[in-house]
């Protein structure tokens, strides 16, 4: 098991994880700059907008990114369908986001126009990043993210030289950074992969029938976390949720690891989709246990380092309960355990069943509500309660979605062993 994990954490998988780290770092730098120059109110608005952009991008990543990874993107009609959906999703998200922001008085109409451009640019850049992942060019992702950061910061410097920085300045910085990064991603893609056409007779229905379920699946985890925030804040107030959120931020690198490995596993399963189902399931078992063990080890290190890192995170203003850190780390472990099974099921076109099973994760909210309202300091146990869901879903996907595939094998081989993941 650990030998396979060692192979997984080399080369492409490492590049996938590092790409997630550099992308997260670029966003963090902008958030820190916003905190420094926009003040509390401006930071709140920027964080709201940036969070919404990331959420929209996650949906686009499921609709377009996963589709171009799993479907035959070299077939002309599918390729055309991917192009059209990329335009529809990016432009539609930009326009819708701007309209909602203006109607809710979050931004002025003029700023809303800049917001529309920023959202569109962000979604387009993410689609090109996913194309690089699908083509196996993971180690080009840091260059793409570095380009985004450099151009964003350069734009902010240019605005700062002409006057105080505003929310509009940061939105233009996003536009500049994402457009430059998109160009670099396009140049880094193999020549035959670059999106230049065709556009005729797009297979819109085929892309939709696959991608819509993946896009919906991308909403499960952020939706669950949003619901948790609402429950705790409504019951106990924002101050009570603060330490819980600080613990989540502290353990965020574990989820970045999970997301990075997820961006690697899906193309890997596409490349090995002809593997016998029995063998594929055994390989997924090994990957699930290995990834869960790796994330658990990182969580243990985070707990040990808490006394040193906590003052840097909170400024000494409040304590971060170790129970919350353990809880969020356990949630990351459960997400890692689910990852190989959901990826394998997606490649075998079972993404609809996976989505329905993942909706069972919301049942954990009932436990959270009971903890918050009935147990003293029960909110501290909420992350652990959420961690139950992905484990149960992983078991269900394995038994009820993947195991039936074994019956399709013409000659089952009971002695077949799982092949190691590529090194």
C-alpha cells in the first residue's frame, strides 16, 4: 500500500499538488493585500466576491474541466461542445454575478461591469488549467499561477501610484492576472490540445449529460460548509464560530493536498479505464487507504505544531481548540478516502449515482444541529460529525456503484493483484 503511495506522490501527482498550492498562494496574497489596503468593510466585500468567484469556478470545473478530462475531447463534435459550453459558462457566470452584485447593492453598476469581466476571465483561465491537467502537464501549473500573481500585483502597484487602492483596483488586478495566466496556459498546452476549433455541430447534450452531474457534485462540500457556518452562527453567534473557522484555515493545506491529488487521479483513471474492474477496485482500495494515511500524518504534524503556529494565525486574540483542528483534519482524511472511489466511478460514467450518494453527507447536518443545541461546546465536535459522511459515501460507492462492475468481467481472476500506480 505504502509503496503505491510513494509512487503516487512522485512526478505528476506531486506536480498536481504543487499546482494547487501555488494557485491557493496566489489567492492568499491578494486577500492579504486587500486586508492591508481596503480596510475591514472593503475586505469583507472583496472576500465575498472572491469566494463567489471561486464557487462559480468550481461549478465550471465540474461542467467543463471534468468533461474535457473524461470525454473524448479530440472527437470534433465533443470538442466543439466543450468550446461552446466554456463560452456559455464563463460569460453567463460573469453576467449573472455582476447582475446579482449590483441588485444586492454589493457594488456600483460601473464596478459590476469590471466584475463581469473578472469572473469571465477567472473561469476561462481555470478551464485552461484543467486542460493542462488533462494533458498531463502538471508542472506547468506553477508557471501559470506565478504569471497570474505577478500581473495582478503589477496592476495593483500601477493603481497605487495613481491614488488609493479601491475594490475596482483589485478587480482589475484579477482581470490582468487571469488573462495573462490564461495566455501562458494556452501556450503551455500541447499544440493539438489548444482550443482553436471546431465550433460546428457541437455535442452540447453529451457534454451536458456528463458535466452537469459533476458540476452539481462540486457544490456538495462548499454547500455543506456553508450550512455548517449558518447553523453555528445562527445558534451561537459569529464570535463562537471564529475559532472553528480559524481551525479550518489552519488545516486548509490538508484539503489542498486532497484537491491536488484529485486533479491527478481523474486523468490517471481515464488513462487506465480499460483495466479490469476487479483490478481497478483493488487499486482504488490501496490508493484510498494510502491517501487517508498520508493526510492523517499531516494532520498529526499540524496538531503538534499548533502551539507554535496558533499565535501567528490569531495574533493571540483567541484560542483555537485542538479538538477543532483534529476534527477538520479528520474531515480531510475522510475526503481523501472517498476520492479514489468517486474518481473511478466517474470514469465509468457513474457520476449521477455518486452525486445521489454524496447528498447523504448532508445527513450529518442533523448531528451538527443536535450537537450545537443540546451539547455544551457541541460546536467543537461539528467537524468530526461532518467527517462521518464521506467515509460512509466511500463505502457505499464501492459496494453499490463499483462492485456491480465486476459482474461485467468475462473471466474474473480471483488471484489478480492491483497494479501499482504510475511512478
